[in-house]
């Protein structure tokens, strides 16, 4: 049976960890000994993660309960905690937070092993961050993952409460009920950002638009946690009024989550239009050179 793949990337700075659908890029800053210890700890923790999740997979694919959790694994329980605030209002499973929760777990192992100035674990675009006082990250914002186009950056400082970034949308690797090309969320943790990005991206929608193609998730992936719920497969060119209406709905959802202190900020993207919540336009709408600077985290 194939085991987890763990190898340094050609740049010599980053480590690649892959096991089944889990695909991580990690990078740490600190003394050479600290970085080496952090990478060893990340690898040691990573090798059992997929097995732990698979052991509880049927429960992870069921609708979360807002006030109780029967899951036992540390990652599984983190996933549930991230989605529970939404579970009394809409259908959501712990799988909505799996990528962020895994990124958090690996980052936690690194920080327990060594003192680091900065570090990130990027799980397919859902990112867990560590920043010591005085440190910062510049995050490159990408408007759609299938045809990446940089529209600006967001700088996250050590004093900021943001430690998680996640993106969701109908063009991403997971299914979406909405029509957003991408919704990027900044939150206190990666698992929280992952769950919230899913919720906001689902809210960016035109439910009765005849040109939007939706099919049951189970037709595309028989074991999908979404079952027969309709997921978006095609969005035609929309009128400016339709784009504004869909973004209005997503913005309302994002503002609600900011008010509930579940997220700190979000950027919503649909067919070339951007809506910012909790972020000043001059903080993100800055042109970037191509390629992305090496010290930036390219995030889609």
C-alpha cells in the first residue's frame, strides 16, 4: 500500500507532503536547526492524518449538530467546532473544514517542536499561519483558481488576529452551491476560514437563473457529503445587475459572520467584480508583479 510522500521542493526552502487527497506545502523561518526540527515534526504527524480521518469518515460526512459532537479524533473535532456555528441555520458537514483543520494540525506540530519566526501550512489554498511578534506575511490574492489572475495583496501582521486563510467557489476543487468564482476569507484559524468560505461562497448566488447549470453532487461523486444537493457546474456571462445581486447576497452573509466574530474579512469575486468585507480597498487592490514575489503566499 502506498504511503505518504514527503520530500523537499527544488527551492530547498519548502517541504511537500502528500497522502491521497491531502496535499500540503509548508515553509518555516527560524534557525536552521529549528526549521529542520519543525519539518521533522510535520512529517511525523502527517503520516497518520489520513487514516485518522478515514476512521470517522461516515460521521464526518453527516450534517453537523450545533450543540453536540460524537467525533473523537483531534482533527475531526476541530472540523466540527468550525462548522457548528452554522449548523443550526443551514446544512453543513464537518468536511467543510477538513483542509483548514489539517493545515492547523500540522502547523501545531511544527510549533510544538521548535521556535519559529514565521511558518505556514498551505493545504490546497487553505492556509494556517504562524507569525511571531513583529513578523508579517503578504498574501497574493487570486480571483479564480482555474485561470489565476492576481488582483492584489493583503498584508497580515503578527499583531493581527488572522491566522487562517481559505478560499471557496464553484471553480475550486470542492463543490459549491453558489456561483462565486472565489471567496477568500481571513479568520482566526484555518478551520474557521475554511468553513466560512464555504458558507459565503454558497450565498453568492442567483437561485432561479435559467442559464446556471446545476447537477446533484452525488452524480459527480457518489460518496459526496452533499448527497443529491445541486452543485454548480456552469455559470454563463451575467449582466452587471445579476452580478451585483449575487454579490449583495454574499456580502450580507459575510457581514453577518463578521458581526458574529466568526471571520475578520472576506473578498468576494464574480466575473471580474470584487466585493470587500472588512478590508479596505487600498489594502488589497494593489497590482503585483508577475511572478509573485518569493516572500508572498500565493493563495487561490
